[in-house]
């Protein structure tokens, strides 16, 4: 049994901050948590606040190549054209290099598990690689090399519009010819122990309503994710086609429930919120992407009050910073309501950790507790952003950035130490090289 002891200056345990916490780890699991403990001989000191590992519940890894290259006037739909131009360029080797560097950036930000919403399946002509799951295997390998776990959310994408328009241009890379062809490919996707396979329906735009029950059947026993009501235009087209909102379409197909995560859920009716909350569907908010694309502010407090667990994702990776995602949930509500104090810090920690892991199928992660996976992230409390704190967790959630993360452990394995990635020697260099290769 491989055993190691850690001594945290502060740690988030049982929904609160405690001091001088001894955390014992063996074979990737936490075996003991002892607050108010002197440091044992040989223990590794964790100076600052130690939290459970962050879960990034919604990622499109290839979007990282758009950072700093897709700003300017326009809307989500004009940004999408730039994204399609990128999607048309990537080959498996380029995708591996880009995903490896992006996941390493996530690790530096304290992310221990990512949900990769994967629809870049095929070559540019829409045919198939010799291995139909080559791009999926590329992502799984990239996560392993960056030292984090991954839930590969293999995404069904059949049509370009709610009216059933054909896939054109780079969209042909996304599409399988039918639900059966997609399901067969997913069934053949074998992954190692750091990875799990979930499924996704891209949206009601890309999966016709009559086919959604078949997706639900394929998803049985796995996480099911779906983009939901990110844009008003999506709602309008869905109402025109089906006479129902996207949420109502999903509900009638049996696609809502505790195993389902709705991503964005920005433009919802009161009926939609009731359906999502009543079914205990998780909602994954991606605030930095939603503001970068001008999507709008989702009804986070109303969704939580209705019964929806909340998770967080960095989506298009305008930034990769889970502290920023967490505080944006509260700060966006302040902008909407002109009032402060909508979420307790415990709610925000929960969204960044336990809820996100559960949405990705890792229910044994996201807490510092005996038996949990030994995923730890330590954030400094003596930087120019966090110094002078009264409440350590408030200092981290409302002021710290990814740059303040010093140490990250995944399944008991140190991945980041003293702010340096232990597996990818030069993460900025890897990012620059991978992005340059894509846009050359």
C-alpha cells in the first residue's frame, strides 16, 4: 500500500474551513482526515487553503485555439463561423497536442477531472478514420498525459438546424449517419481507468425530437449531457418546429433527470425551470464563455431553488479558472438583481467540486473525506490577491485566480507542485506550439 501524509494549513472539510488538517492518502484514496492535528513526521506541508479537486464539467478542448483570435463585433453566430474554421483544420496529431496542453492548463488551475463534450469525430469530408474513435482516443490519451481524469461525452450531431437541415462544411466532421451508427461507434469505445464514457445530444438543433428517446436509451447507466437554450434563436426555432421549448422537448423524450446535465440553460421560461428542477437535472453554467459570447445571464438562483444541482465548466476556454467560474455565478446574479448575497460560499465550492464530479459520473470524488478519491488543490493565501483575508474560502472564491494554485493531486498522484506541472514541462510553450501548428 502506497501511503503518504499531508498537512494542510486550512482545508475544506464537511462544508467548512478547518485548520491544521492531516490528510492521509493510500492507493489513490483518502484514508484519514484529522483536523487540529500537528504535522506528522515526513508529511508534505500544504500552505494555504486546500480544497477538493475542481471538476470542469463542460469543455470543448479545441476551442482553446480561439483565445485571443475571435474577438470583435458580432454575436454567438458570427463567433461560430470562426469556430467552424478551426474545426475544419484539426487532424488527430494536432488535436492531441492541443488537448494535452489545454488539459495541462486545466491541471495548473486545479482541475482534476474534465467533461469533454466531444463532437469532432471524423475527417473533414465526413467519412471515417480507420479507427472510427481515433479523435476520442486522442482526447483520452491527452488527459492521461496531462495527469487528469476525463469523462468523454461522445456527442450525437445529425442536423444543422431544428428543421432538419443537412450538415455542411466543417459540420460534416461532427455527424454520424444515424442514431444507430453513433450508438455502434460509442459501444466500441473502450477507455482506460482514468476515463469514462458518457453521451451527449448536442442540442435540439442537432438531434431531431423524435430521435431523443433513442439517445436516452443509449445513455442508460451513463451521464447524458445536452446544450440547452443557449440562444433565443434556438428557442424560437424549436417553438416554431415543435410548438414546445427545448426543455419541454427534452422532458417529453424522457431526457431529463438526475443523470442528465443541461449545459448553459440561459434562456428559460418559468415552466422550463420547473421541469428542470422537478426532475433534478443538473445545470452546468459556463459564465466566462456565456459572457465572452454575449449569450446572456442564466437564472442560476431560480434553478437552484427549483431543485437543480449546479455544476461549472469553462466551455470555450476564454479563460480556464474555476474560481472565476464559481464567483461569476454569484456576481452575475448581483448584476441581474442589483442585490448581493445569492449563494453561500459552500454552494459555490459544491458547484466547482462535488456537483461537477457527480455530473461526470465520478460520485466518489469532490470531497475531502475518508474513502473519497485523493483529489486535492491548494491555493495560496499570501498573494497580492488573497493576502489580508479574514475568511480563507471567501478570499479564494472572490479574489484568487488560477495563478494562485500551488499544488494539485489527482487520485493521490502529485500533478502540480509549487505551481509547476510535473508531467508537462513547459505548459505555455506547449500551448503556443500546438496553437501555432493549427493556424499555420
